[in-house]
């Protein structure tokens, strides 16, 4: 299924205007004095601007010469329609290098019926529960780092990994002395933009996701602050490609299975997290002579630690690994190691500033189209990334 975008500039202006007006309110909840309705509509919003600079190679944007194409703005609304029924939606716009173009989109929306603690149902465009942090990926105030570990939470794939359109059941169950379980199971589809890559000889004629299914279970152990998790997702992408060497479009079916194992431990002001993931992606082609059938498993992992020094300062670090093909690990284009250090400054309750540095070895997560169509094997193997980001929220 394809996402249909509209005119970008008017929608973005409306979104920014609404954010400015809402930010001027003394409270984030607007009173609705309508007969028979509950009194409060909760309104929250954020706007952020970042800067990316790399010592070599272009990453996420034209970063080798410095790029301010790292912007986000969003407004979200939630309303308790009844004691058990809740509604919510978020408007979102961003620019990340060639992605986004400041178009305002309906980022997520849902109807949520909470029947019991152990059983509820959501329907709409619902955030994907994948790993520990995918469902807070768009909440800058919820983490220390500017960029979450990109091996598992790649920023350029946000539209693909953020949400699915369908239904979800969820619940939270106490297990007595064994702790508690938090589960979410979902099924639906993902809407993707049909966009041609500049300079590419391949034209995408059609792009559909017939299904996506999956779930996540988080186990809160009896040890305070410790939780373990497991996430699984299966989907299929169908696409028709037009290439110069074929008179008719080539049909590709791309089934994928993604899983991640997670652990997190919070003790006082310290947070430790580790995740390990594998993504199995197959390709079934109508023209194997041009696009051969294939099966590839990528390996992704990271270890992370953060510490709240005081009310206005947090520090964090992580080491992230990415191998796009577990059977071929040699060569700069077949790996990426990422060591990151982050500082977060909370200026006040509504404004924060983050500074982050990365040392990277390998080029596997780079794209040729951002690097003058050079092969990844020709790019600089050792490079650094510096980023700064400021976010206002209410």
C-alpha cells in the first residue's frame, strides 16, 4: 500500500503555527466544556533542530561539509472518550538529508480500548513495539543520546519501522514472585512513500507491504530495575522495478523476519542496556537473470550506559555493531563499528540541548547515493561524526 502525500509547505506552516499557539498556553491540557464529554484533551508538542558534521563520507545528509538538514516538529493529541476508550494522534514533519522534505504527515493515530490490565486493544496506525526503545524513537526528551544505536534503530528507516496500520492487543500481567509480563501483539500493513533515488537507474513503479505481524514481550524480573525482552516481526514487501535492461517491470517479493533480544537494568541514576538482533531478508525475483534470488542475514548489536549526574546534566555512551551479511564480514563495506559519547543539558523543564560524538570504523550503514554514487568499498573506512541538537517540548 502506498502513502499519498499532499502539499508540504501549507501543512507545515499550519503545524508550526499550532505549535507556537499551544506553547503559549499555561498548561498542556485544554478544557473541553462539551455536554457529556470528559473534560480534558491532552496536547503535547516538540520542535528540534540539529546539526551533523563528519570528517569524511556523507552520513544521513551532506554531512561532510556540515548539514542543518536535521529537523523535526510534532504535535500529538490524546482524549479519553470514556473510562476505557482513549483516542490519540500525532502530526509530524521532518527533514533528514534527502528524507522528509518538511511534509506534514499523520504520524500515528489510534483508538485504544483498555478492558483489563491484562487485555486491551488498539486499532489505527499504531507504533511498532520493537526492541526496548523503538516506540520512544520520536521522543527526544526520553533518552540521553541524539541518535539511538543505529544498528537496531536506523534513523533513515524511521518511516518503515515506526508504526503499522492495523490492530494490536496488549496487556500487563503480574506474576507474583516471578515479576510481571508486558506484552504486545500486532498485525497490519505499513504505508511507504514511493520515491525515486536521485541518480539511480532503477525506477520504483509500485511498492506495497501486504502484511506485517509481530510482537514484543518484556519480563520485569523480581530484581528491581531489571527487565528482559524479546521482539519478533515478519513482513513482506512487494515491488515492481523498471530497469534499462528489461522491457517490462521486474517483480520482487521480499519477505523479512526481524528479531531482537533485549536486557535493561536501571539502578538509581544509572541505566545499562544491551540488545542483539538479526534480520533475515529474502528476495524472490520474476527475472533472476537480472535480479538474482537471494537470502541475507544481517547482525546488529549494541551495549549502552547512561548516567544522570544531576537535574540538568546526563552523560551516555554506547558501542554499536552492524554486519549486513553474517557470512561476509571482511571489508569496510561489510561492517560498521560505532563508538558514541553523549552529553545532555536540560536548560529547563521544556528545553534541552545535546552534544554527541561518534568514532566509526566501516561504511556498511552509508549510502552510495549520498556519496556521489561511489561504492561503499571506496569510501573512507575510519571517520568521525559530530552532532548537536536542541529540542523544545511541552
